């Protein structure tokens, strides 16, 4: 018992070590609580001051950052900023950074990996959301930084699961007159690897695995032009880029660079599909499966100096561009600033396997305008020649570069001025031209040669039902320039042309001529014209003296006399030598009266032709040849024009009697059986077309064959009596 009594108090007495342990735990608890309170009360202000101070230090005093509110939650690993503003200082010591103003309403950061941040490892972040960001780039840096720093992704690598930018906007240029503006933008990115590995990952675009971008109403100035669009949508998941309501406005009159390109464009819709945006970034190669352009309206003024090829123009953006299919739907295009004022409507075009680079632009790659093949069709095309004298139009156009075909339907050239008005405008005699053609078809057209070298090479060209009207007024002097409608003019043609075969089917040539004797107009028609020309070329390798142009034609003169003609012409002969021969069938000579009576005051009173054959050699100097005319009962009569009527006064009747009795052979061959030929000899007038030379030769041979002395026949055929302009 005594033993128990003495040992009990010692057993329950507290140990000194245990008392110190309790106080240690209490102290540590108080320390943790105090530290937590310090962090709770002082971390946010300290972090805000640190961020503002770091911006000033890192930019060498060029920028100032202000944050209205900063709140952290270490337990939730979140950071929230409100009222963030970044603006350049008024007078910075250095000027190595662009002048940028930034305002951000709110920033929310969640899921921050604090341990990785402290260890300076790649920081995982769940999401980053920026709301109401406004950025104004006032000016670029005037000089580079003296000590370039490594990229930011190397200084602070981040792995971000989700990035969102909402209600963003910005501008570029001075605040009073910005060069570019973006009122609204929405951006979303997924799986952003903001590291060196993410920068080189060829499957990522700008560090992210996926992007969605929506821009509204961006506007900017480029080369004096104003560019704007209503909406731009980009998605790497859908691999698409869509632009809505694109517009380009040219500089105002007397503004912009003189002689530079001017473009006015309205484009309702443009869409790229299967766009490889990551390839564009990492390989500097633009690739897309298709590009669809809807209803563009383009007015284009070409520059005075030809621009570089397209592949050089896009070189700063991509070293190569590949588009599998390009579709243009219902386009309108007008080329301004040219005398011809060409306009094309309702254009539908499709290009396949387009490759734009130095190799794709070479002629030997089997491409036309960088594409393997183009198919196109259009509505009405219009232009003006010798503006404003000759408006021209084509109702429809269709082409296929792979098949080498081109079809023009409904061609028309309609003169505005009468022949007399044309003479007055030019100061000399001018033939009025009017053309209608049902269709013009080209087969075997080398589009590559045409686009690369402006050389025309066609295997076969067919003109269906052409109607050509030639109207002239004989009052006024001849022009001073040589005619371009001659064989020798082919040598001076800048355009290289090679047409293997040219066919003209069921054509008509209607001529009208107002002479100097009377105000009446003479008419002569050649219809049911079918012609074929071969080797229509100015290529010296194909056009030679031994391999000239050859041709043949058949037609009816005034619908009665069958005409057959053959031609050989070495088009590059500087002397313009060529050979024309043919024949006229049976018909009354009176079919010529609608032309010769109003213009020459002459009529064939009677006469029946059985056959007329001719063989003509022509050159720049003149025409020589022989005519064989078989006819019977030839009688002619002359008239006088007085008081608006054709009359035969006494002296004229006496002259007609003497002429028919003493000069004109009324039959050929003669009753004795002797056949008289006529010499076709006439001087060539270089200011007239080759058709005038042929006509003069036929007239001189015809007059000589009926009995008119050769010198007189030659003089009459080339008579150039002129009167003043009306």
C-alpha cells in the first residue's frame, strides 16, 4: 500500500517535453494562420504592383501597366484581373517597341499549375478568358532593340487547355486616321502548347491544336484602296475560311499613285474548303481543296507598267499556292482605262489543279494561267472599237483549255456613225463596217501559248453565217496611211498568228457605196459565200514562198452569178505578191446595175454572160492578168443626173449609140468565132485594201474585153476623182 501511495502522483504529472510540444504546435498553427492571413491580405496588392513594375522594367520605361483590380485564389488556382490598361509613356528613353495602347475589361485564368510555375517548368493552365479587349497600334518601332530577348514562349512555357477572346477590337495607325480597324473579333483556341515544341509542331497552327476565329466589319487601307468586309470566319476543325461581303474601293480621283493599278470590287461570298492552315505556317505553302467565289463585281484599271507575275506577288505570303478546284460563279468584270472599254457579264469559270509558283508559271508545264485546265462560259461581252464609233458585242462565250476549244456566239459590230460622218471625223474616206455572225468556233487552240507569249495558234477556225456590211462615201480625199487589209501587212502584225484552216460558212458580203456623181447609194451583194483558207500565218517557219497561204471560195453575186475563186499568197513576201484566179457563172449583166447605175451613171441595157474566167497576178505595184468573158447582146447606156433624176438628154443618147455601135463588142466570141481576151492592168493604190485592187483589176479586164482600149480601161478602173468632204 505505501508503495502505491508514493508512486501515483509521479505517474500523472505532465512531462516537460510534452508541455514544450504543445506550445510548439500552437506556435506553428499561429504561424500558418498568420502566413495565410498575410497572403490573403497582401498577395493580391503585391502581385499587382509586381506586374506593373515588371512591365516598366522589361520595356525600359516605354510602357506603363495599370490594373484596377487583381484577385487570386490559391486554393482554386485562379487569377482574375479587372480594368487592365497598357499604354506607352509620353517620352520614353528608348524607342525600340511599337506604340500600342491596350485596354482589357477582364481576364480570368483558372487551373494554374502553381508548383510547375515555382519550378520554372511548363505551366499547365485549364483556361484563359479575355473579355472586351481593345488594342490600338499607333506606330511601329523606329529602331530595333539593342539586346534581342528570346521568344516569350521560351521564357514562360505554358500548356493551355482553352483560350477565349471575346468582344475584341483594334486599330492600326494614328488615332485620328487609322490605316486599319477591327470593330469586333471572337477567338477560341484549344490545346495551346505555348512552348518550343508547340512552335515546331507541324500539326499545330500558332501553338494551338484548333482555332475558331470570327471577325466582323474589318476595314483597312492598302495601296490607296479601301478594303472592307462584313464577316470573316476561320476554323481549323472545319478547315474552312469564309469571307462575306468583301469590298474594295479605289482611290478618289487625282489621288493614289499615278499609273498604278486601280480596283473596285464587290464580292458577296468567298469560301476556302479543306484549307491546310498549319502547312501554310510551317512550310510557307498555301493549300486548299477548293475556292468558291460567288458573284464578284470587278472593275479593274490596269497599271501603266505591267506588274510582276502572280507568283512573285504572293511570295511574301507563300512560296507556293495549291488549289485543287477554283469556282467562279456569275462574275461581272469591266476593264477601265482602255479605249476598248471591255465588259464581261455572267462569267462562270472552273480551274483545276492550280499551282502558283515559279514552276507553275512556266509555259512548258502544261498549264494555262497556273491551272491544268480551265472551263468557262459567260453571258454578254461588250467592247468599243475606235471609240465611240463601233460598239461590239458577243452574246455567249464558252471555252475549254484542255480540249483546246473556244466558241463565240452572237457576234455583232454595229457602227454608230454613217459613212459620211466617219469621213468627216477622220478627214478622209473611211469604209463603214457592220458585222453579224452566228458563231465563231476555234478548235485546237493553244491556250498556253496564248497566255504565256500572246501567240495565237489554232488548228481550225470556223465562222458560221457571217454577215459583213461595207458602206462607203466617195466624197473626200483618200487617207494618208497605207491600208492594213493587205497581204504584206501581215509582216507588220505584232501578234504572232497561226491558223491551220479557216472556214467561212454561208456568209454574206453586202456593199453600199455613195459615189460623187449622185446622192444615190449603189448596192452589191455576195451571198451564200463558203470559203476555206489554209496556213493563215505570219510565222516564218510555216509561211514561206513554197508553203504560202492557199484558199478557195464559192459564192453568188447578187444571188444570180456563181463565183468560184482560188488564191495563193506568201504572206511574208515584202512585195505583197499573190495569185488570184477564178470564174463567174451565167447571169444577166443587169445584176450589176444596182451598183453601177447610181455610182457611175451607167447601166447594162442588155447582155447575157455565159462565163467569165480570170487569172490575176498582184503585188504592191499593181495588178496584171487576163480575163476571158463569154457573153451575148451587150448594150450599155449612160445617164445624166439632174434635178434628182437620172435622165438621157439628146447628147447622151447620141453618145450611147456611138459607144454601142463603134466601141462595145456586143458578143464574145465574135460572129466570126474570134474570142477576144481582156488585159487586167491597173496600178495599185497602197492606201486602199487588197479588195480594191482586185476590183480594179476585174473592172479593167472587163472593160478591155468588151472593147474599151486598154489604157482607157486602166484609167477608168483606177479613177481617183475626189470632191471635198460633205
